[in-house]
C-alpha cells in the first residue's frame, strides 16, 4: 500500500482500506478458521457394588466438619442438612446456616465453596437462603433446594451463579410456586421432583420447563389416607417412574406407582411413631441400592433402617449417637453417609462384605 489513510469494516466484517496514492480501495476478506479444542475430563473412578452380605462398620469416620464445632471456615460447618457425591467421589455438603454449598475432595477435610456466599443470605442468583437439599450429577452439576427462596437452582461447579429451574415465584400453593421444601430428586432425564413439605405434595418439573410443575403425589391436604401426605421429606424415583416418599408426619414410606392417584405403605406404620423394627419416628431421607432395598434415615431413633421389598419390618444397618441427622445417602463405594446436622459434621459408616464359610460334617454310621 502507499499512504493508506482510511480504514473500516464493512457489514460482513471484511477489513476495507483506502490505499490513497495507489488510487484504490482494497478489502481483506473475513475468514473464520476452524479450531478444535479437546478437553479431557478426568476418569470417573470405578465404584464398588454392594455385595449380598453387606454390613456397615459401626465405628464412624468423620469426613467433613468437626463434632459440635460450629463455624464458617473451610474446615467447619453450621447445621449441614444434606450431602451428595459426583462421579469423582467429591463430597457436596449443603451448609444450611452458612448459606453455601461446600465441596470436599476425597480424603480432605478442607472444603471449598462452590455455591452461595459464606454467611450471606440473599435472593440473587449468586446467593442462597437456608438451602437444605442437593442432587449432583456425575459431571458436577448441582441442583440445589434453596428453601427460603422457594426455588431450585441449577449450578455448575466453577460458575459464579446458578439458574432458577423450578419455583422462584414466592411461597405458595400454585403450580408455578413451591412452598417450604426440604428434598428433591433428579431423574436420568434431568426432570426435577420436589418434595413440597408445606403443601403436602410432590411435583415434577420437566427438564427445560421452568414455568410450572405437575402434581405427582398428594396435594389433597395433610392427612394419613392413601391419597394424602403429611409433611413429606425425602423422595426417590425408580426406573419405572414410581416414587418412594418419606411421609414424615405419618412416620411411614409411601410408594406411588407412575400415574397413580394414591400410594401404598411399604415401610413403617401409619400415624404411629416408635422404636420397634416395624416403626419409624419422624423419618427424613431415603435411598435405594442396586437390589431394590430401601435405606431410610430414622431421624428421632438415630438409625438407618434397611427395608427389603415386601418386608414387614426393617433392620438397623447404621446407628450411633447423632443429633438431628437429616440427610443420608450412599457414596460411590457403598458407604452410608449421614449429615449429622446439630453435631456439625458429616459421618460415614464404612461398607464391609462378610465372608461365610460352609462346613460339611460327615457322620460315620457303624
């Protein structure tokens, strides 16, 4: 070029130059080169399946927090309500009274805040307000029950804020709203099931539909008849889209088949709290193993009950001195993990597989 005095972009993004002394206008065409960036995720560790002879060590391990030590540091918790694990065995703790979610890498007692702002409650998308429940996908996406904001946030690890995927329209009974809720479940299609405690119902919010949920169970007022629930808490959806509901106020677990208008009692005794093997006292959380066995957090009895399908009673598989144990799940290796809320800690009961020996006795007859 010779004395190029003018330069601009045309509407297609080409660079245009006035090449003055050469008596011409020239254009440099826009080209978008194809670039390929490959990000390799870390391998998901191999999990340990439960054996048919599974038992759990009753000597607990503390895997987050510290007994009766309330705090807001990276090593302390303040009324942790719930826990879950991603595909890499990272532990996620709903640190309710610190208004945050903490993530602990395997073997570490030092957590990092991955959602919310420590000690700062609020309703912005970067804040939480007494969160109580969480579900985490294998690839580290969190679904958080933001209880006092009456909403569910979807939040990817590393993002500065979450996005409302259910509720967010205040406390209420309309299907665009959720009331005080303390548990959720995410199915394989990322549909969101909400245990709406104060509305005595379970609603389902389809993946991508943030407008309104659909009634799945309850919703007929508080009660103990098969069509009603009373302050429901933990929920678990099986592969037939049937749902197990911890009907806390009725001290039972109800199972609602897909599309059913009423449930059937599969564990506990309706309306009767107690310490016997066929009873619960204000149960909270539930999970299932690969054999279809139920595991229920029996809150006031400070124990986890294993309940076989069709059984009339449960078996205690984990118990110790606990204080308000709300959340319970299994980690990828089959250990039972409990959010021991008022003791400000997360405890683990280690999985063991018993080995049986078969002895043959030969008797000689003469």
